[in-house]
C-alpha cells in the first residue's frame, strides 16, 4: 500500500470512527482469501465492505468478485476513491438511517 492510499485509508477510518461505526482494517496474508475488502464494517446491523483505491487504482477481478458476492448475500460493498468519497459518505449515511 502506497503512502497516498495509506493516508486515504486513515481518512476513511477517522470518518467511520466519527460516526460511531464499528470497523476493522483487514490485513491479508498467505492464509487469507484474496480480494477481501480493505475495511470491514457493521453499519446499522448491515455488513459493509470498503475496497480502498487511489483515483488511478483499479480493482482486480477477485476484488470485483468478492464485492459481487457481498452484494449477492445482502451486504453492501463500495470501491472508495478520493474522487467518490463524498458520495460514499452519503450512501453510508443512508445505511445509518436505515434507508
């Protein structure tokens, strides 16, 4: 993870913390499944996966697959980039409100 992505991850975690949202930064290793979102959260009893990318970052096929499986299972999944962070915050607010 580059410096830009690390700083952006901290911004996202600070936002989640400010809203009282339980979350954990997922650290992958040789024993974990590939493509698991960077941040796992529980918002208003809903599972939420956040995949963090820089504005130039691209999703891998496995990240896209994991996101589709989360959505198929009734959870929420977002690819969060600096350019769409404000829009993702609106979506998170909707989940918080039960919309």
